């Protein structure tokens, strides 16, 4: 059994007719989007805001109507994945590079539903490197400022070239060890000039749907 598929399809059950929803990015969100597409073809009426170009392309292929976030006051719910989830529902996101748009969409959302397999549940955030989106201008200086906070970081590369986000920024993957105070770290990082956003989503999730390898699905509420 594929726990990612199970959780994606389970999360889609939260969607009702007439909702305006956010669609996340990544391998788990993929299955939720596929399921929403199936529901739309069966008559479900929804509009969606995608969190990346990749998600927008998939949603259009599935026949899901897309809108801009600027066209609405809020979103009813968003379904997205995460790289880590702690017991307080703090998240690390951004492994796929879409953290900025994902955080903007999450902030506009009444109910953020996170879908993960059991391997993403952790006691404390930090085993997964924390993505920090930075401006290309003098990114090395921004990196020095981040490292002065007690971490280490590497510029993200893809196929030997610096990875560029949908917003034409770079990503530094940062190692702070175990993150004791996620809310403080996210604020501290965002005060550094050149940092656009970071991948800590502190207490933004309302629901976490967990898929287990034995086929069991857990729905956890904050």
C-alpha cells in the first residue's frame, strides 16, 4: 500500500462543494490533487489556488479551476505535505522548493491539512535541513548572517546549477541541529536582510493526516 496515496485521498474527503481551496506541492500533495480532479469530474464545484507552477500544471490537467489568491479574502482549506511534523504541529516544509508560496497560501487558509507518511513524524524538528529562501543579491552575505546564528548551510543545487525557485530566489538548506524553539527561530531568520522566508510553519496546521505502511490512516487534530 502507498501511504502517500492513502493520505492524499483521505484529505480530499474534507473538501465540500463550493469551497475555495489551496493545493500544495510535492509527492504527497500530488495524490490529493489527482483525487480532487476525480471529484471535479464527478461534479464537485471548487476553485483552487496552486502553490507552485508544477501544481498549477497538474491541477489544470485534472480539470480543476484555478484562481489567484488576490481574488479572494480567504481559502476554506489547503492540503499540503510536510518534510517534518512535531507533536505541537510545527512543520518543516520546502524540500520541494515551494515554501514561500506554500506559506502565503497557508496563512490565507482557514484550515491547513497536512498529509504525511509516518516517517515524517518527529519528536523535534531539525533532522531535515531547514530550507531558507533568500534573494540572489549577495546571497553569500545572507548565508554568513544565518551561519552566525549557530547553524551551517549549503546553497541548494539541482543538476550542478544553483536551484532557482518559482519566485527567482535561491534556497539555503540549513542545519541548526534539533530546533528547540521553532517559533523563535522563524522570527529570528526572517529579520535577516536577504531572507525572504523560511520553511518553519509554526502551529499553522489544524489537521495532520498520517499514512502508515500497514495501510492504517490516522487523522490528528491540533
